[in-house]
């Protein structure tokens, strides 16, 4: 038996040495964007974002540096779709943003898989989602919700896709998406009924059969969100009777839960996600502690550089440092810079029309502006929409007050980079001398008025 195993390993080794190396394969994506809503497309991989410019007729072409099959998020305008790319794929797509999902067509190597994924998006649009199904009784919900996932599994079998690696990935990822959504059921039910809801004792029994410490699960896009949701529940229980004193305390409680996981690859991935989202919310002591823990688990030079760059930006955003400048156009097309507001207290709102929490702050922002309409305060709203049309339309329709500017580049906009913004809405408070007062300021719905009053009382220091 040992001899057979040894021969098998030798044969596999020889086959591998004769096969082309995956990392040397060129993976490319080209396409045509009909009726474009911007000047470029972007591709978001695990640790990299690639931007490709559209030419005068809406065509683009780019190579994607991957050495294994990977999920890639394609974005143009305010729309996104998911691709599945393998080393060596030579994929071509055609898309019209006016009918984004309905218009996607793929050709070339890798087309069968991605045409199938595009068809599942349209199929899901016809199904009732968890928010609608949450109105059902628990038993009826489970039957109806599971049916959605069985439909997707059946669609794969009928698709004609032959790549077994993809089929295995898709089915397993489908399972993790199902488990993740089960964790969200009680939250949707509570919001729907407007009262606390707890499912039956056996509702979460499915978790008993899951191996949450198998690092191969990192290949599935819903695995980490599943763990993050579990951690949110556990931390929420800790602060159930008494809330955290500040955001930093809550984040570090999450880190404590992450550190209890007996798998270094999974632990490292979760800590990296915490760093990406919450680093600017931590005090220096907690931030330094988190970075040390993560570095001990990280082997990616690219991720290390990403974190070091983020730390460098955060250091530049300390209170009293000069606020990074900007130059963006207003609704009339005129350019405005930070220097235009020197001598005023400046309160910046970084937002987008597709961001529900951003929109929820608009009424509070309007009230805040009325409160300070005769004071030396400039209220600036900077949109990071992928194209200016939705921004212009919403500002005019809602008759939003203040100064409105458009930051070209969406998530790649300079203000996102200079202020280490990983989520919106984001509010920034700048003093009369153009220095940082708070790079992660309170929201209009919070206690920002106290900070504005404090700056106004000090005036401009001559």
C-alpha cells in the first residue's frame, strides 16, 4: 500500500512538472460597455483593485494577476456583478448599464461559467428574499428559503458547465450563503414585527455539523461573513446589559472573540478584515496591539504594505495636523478646494446616493445647517458615486442644502485614500485654520454640535 501511494505521488509530481505553471498563465478580460456611465471599469480581487479605462467607443482590456480560481467583482457606474476567473481564462464581455444584469453576455474561455452566474442573478430577482420570507412562520420560512437554494443547485446541473472545480465551489459557497442568511433571520423578523424575536431552540442546530476551523473554507465568499455574524452575536451578548464605553471597546471585544479561534489562517483573515474596517476607530494602544497580533499571522507582503500605508495615512490624520486638501467640482461644474474654506469650521460628509445610512443622515444634516446658518461653518457634502448623474439628480430632487461636490473615482477617489475611508457615510471636522479637528467625526444625528460649538468658541488663532 505504501509503495502504491509513493508511485502515485511520483506520477503526480511528474505530471505537475510537465504542466504549464498556473502563475505563468495570462488571464485577461476585455469588453465593450454600451452607453457607459463613466470613464472606466474596476475589478476588485481579494487584495487588489484593478482599474481599466474605456476608450472612445467604450472598449477596455486588462490582465488579471491570479494563480488560482478567484471570484472577481466587476463594477461600472453604480452597478456590480461577480465573475469567476481561472488562470488562463481569456474572457470577453458586453454590457449595457441601462439594463445591466439583463445585458451581460460573455464569450471566450470561461464564458460558460460566467454566463451561468449572470443567469443566476436574473433568477434570484424572481425569488422572494429573506426580508420578505421573514414574515412567514419559522417552519414555513425554512421550507421556502431552502427552496431558493435548491433552485440554484438545479440550475447548475442544467447549465452544461463542465468545470468540476467551479461546480464544487459554487455548491459549497451556496451552502455558506444559506447558513449566513439563517443567522440573519431573527434580525429580519425582529425588524418586521418591531419586537425582539428569538427562533426555536433547534433553529441553529445546523451549526453543530459545520467545521468552522477548516481553513479551506476561506475559499468561499460567505464563510468569513458567517463567522463575522457569529462574532457580532457573541459580542452583542457581552454588552447586552451595559453598552460599550466607546467604539474601540466594542472592536477589541470582537478581536478577543477572533483570538479564541484555533486556526491561524482563519484568525489572520478575520483580523485583517477588522483592520480594514475599524483601524481608524481604535485608540493608538489598541491599534498597536491589533497590528502586532495580525503581523504574527500574516504572510502576504501586499497585505502588509496595505496596512502600513493605512497606518501612515492615519498618522497624518491626527488632531492638529493639516487637513489633506481636495479639488472637486460643484453642481455648476466649478472647481473648489479646501483653501476656499480657510477661516471657517468645515464639516464634511462623504456619501453616495446608493448608501442607505448616508441618506438616513440627510434630515439631520439639514437641521444642523439651520442651527448654524448664521455661524462661520461650511457644510460640504462630497459624493463618491461612480458617475455624477445620480448625485446631481438626488441633490436637486431633495433640495439638499450646503455645498455639494463630486469626487471622481468612487472608492478610488483621492479623498477616500487621503482620509483612509473604508466605509460611508464618513464625517470629517476641520478647524478654522485648516487643521484636523476629528478625522472620524460624529454624525449629524449624533453629538457633533458640541464639537462645532467648541471650535467656534475658540475662533481663528492669529
